[in-house]
C-alpha cells in the first residue's frame, strides 16, 4: 500500500472530526513512520473513540501507526 493510499484511509476514517493536519514522520523510538493527526481540544474525544480504540483500528487498515495529538493554534 502506498503512503498516499494510507493517508486517504486515515482522512476518510477521521472525516467525523475536524482535523487540522496530518503529518507523517519517522519516530526513532518505535523505528517506523507514524501518522500524527492534529485536532483541536474539543475534537479529541471524538477522534479517540472508546479508550483510544478508534485510532488503533484505523492504523490496522492504513498500515501506519497513528498518534492523535492536540493542535497548538
């Protein structure tokens, strides 16, 4: 799967929240690419879902690790 295809899966999956931006970066701690999804504070709960289960489920479909984080506007 290409990175663009993975990003499209992520965009589609998080269409229910307002995403400020998605950045894919190499994380040396986990030694892999991680898609960081930046959302506003009021969107965080919806983005995480049940105990953070939603991002984990999307990560399996997208083939990328996902981290949901707060935007600093």
